C-alpha cells in the first residue's frame, strides 16, 4: 500500500490493532501523535497504554469493536489532508420532560455575570447613526440600543436571564466547545424584503449570548427598534417633522428646503431568539407594541424558547447528517478526480514511452544505414588500384570521425518503461 492512498476507517482500525501506532505512522510518513488525531477524527478506537506489552507476555487485552459512523466523523483520510483536532461532537439534546431542573443559584445582589460591567462599557461607546451605541469592546452581552434606553435594556436582559436560570437554564456567553454563530439583526420596525445596509455598521458581540435548554444552545439578542418618519435636516442632524417645526423660521421654510424619509429609534425593544448552530436555521422575535410591553411577556417568552429546544436539536441533527452526506460526496468526487488524474498520468507515461521507443527504432535504422554506407564504401575503396585509393581511405576515416559511431543500444538502456515513468 502506498502511503498516499486513501485509507478508510475499517482499514485504519485493522492497522492500529495489528501493529503499534509508531509503525502505522511511519507507514504514512507522519508522527504518531498526528496519526492518533486521525483515529480520533475518524472515530477509530486505539489500543490503550500497555496493550502490546500485555500481548507480549501472553496477557489478554480486549479490543473494542469499530463503532458505527456517526455525525462529525470522517469516513476516510489520505496523507496530506488536515484533520479536525477535536473529538466527534455529541448532538445537543433538550432535557427530558420528566426531569425537574434545579434553579441556577447566583451569589450577590449585582447584575447577572453576563451583564457585569456592561453599563460602563456601553456608556463609554460612541454614538453612530440613529444614536445606537458602539462600544470599543466586543466581549459583552448581545445588546443593541441607544443611550437613553441603555439602563432599561440591561434591566430587561437581567430579568430575562434570571427567569431562565430560575427554571434551571443557565445563560452565558457561548463556550468554546464548538462553533456558535450569531444571527444578525434588522432594527427596522417593518423589515423589507431587501436587507438593511448600514454604514457604519451596528455593534455586534464577539460571542453570542446563549441560554442552554438541556444541552441545546439558544442565542438571545435584545435590540431597539427604529421607525421611518418624514424628517428635515437642521443644524447637522435629522429631526422628525413634529420636532423640526420648533425650528421653523418666522417667515416659513426657504423654498429650497426639503424633507426626506429617515429612521429614528423608537424606545421600543425586540427580543430575538435564534439557533446559533451553523447547520440549523431557526429564529423567533418578540416586538414591543409600546415601551415596557416586553417585560410583561417574559414568562411566555421563556416557555416559547424552552418549547423550541427540541426543534432546534432536530434541525442540528438533520444538518449534521446532510453535512456528513455532502462531505462523503465531496470525498468521493475528489477520489474520482484523483483516479482520473492517475489514469491520465498512466496514459501519458505510456504515450511518452512509445514515442521515445519509436525514436530509438528510427535512430537504429539510421545507424544501420550509416554502417552499411561506410562498410560498402570501404570495400569499394580497397578494391581500387589507382591514385584515388589512398585519398578515398583518408576521406572515409575523416567522414567516420565526423559522424561518430551511433549506439542505439545505449539509448535503449536509458529508455524508461511506462511503469518506470
């Protein structure tokens, strides 16, 4: 077996249980630690420490069976390919319905740990379009608000987090056990069919804020809504018409003044819950009809998020399965590509060997023709008895030294067969 051939899970399983890992690694030209990671990403069990010593002393050392191919496991590998360093991830699962979860106890009267220091950092942030805050730090709770609504937004998130944890569902910034992605927000009260393009862009955290329902993570974002109103541009800022009238000149607006549609923060919140898993698309939003309306619906929101956990877990499982199928098809396509390249390489080697051999045969015929010419000319020159005899022999020696002695057998020794190419 060549060390660049693709190796399957079954083949690797047989190898690592038939000889030490160091020899298996040498077979493929990699280190034993890298080979162990290959086994890990393919879900292939490895012999424990002391396995070969036990066998050498006649002691039993059990060999576990090869587990079935699961989500996240590679089906095959070849030298030169990178491998996932982590173990195959388990699928998220919601808690059993019959299980009563214990409340998460938080010490101290201060804000929730995810919100610790958020007020100070947000308060020092710059204000961008519509007055939204854009702090310099990104490791913060997922909150997108204007300065007047900062305190209310933090208090609302704190109450929401505590409601979740009273029911046994911890809230934190996303851990590093896997990839969690934040879903973007559209702060428009009535989002259109086309996405909102903003410059500068809204602030976004470096890690999603998630609540764990069992082991299912649900992302949470609280943001302030905007509404579009007719406005005038006065003294470097846009003002709604009702506010702009306070600045109306005594003799009325100039004939060149104009109005436009502009977005303004409303002081009303929207809470967005979403799936932070890249392969599972789910989200739900709760918008305030009037300021403070969302706080009255926190219990209903908690129940809705808990009820969505089984659906998110199912979507993750389906997404992992689809990704696994896609990866297998990609690997099969790559294998077909390699086989086609190998076939073309063999065909090219065969054609090159044939062309070179034909050249050798042609040179052989040329060598035979040259040899026949000199042999016949020498024989006829020796038969002459006139004054040209010596001149002809001298000229034939000069001609032979000029042409040389063609050696087609030497060219045949240097010729390479298709297999040697």
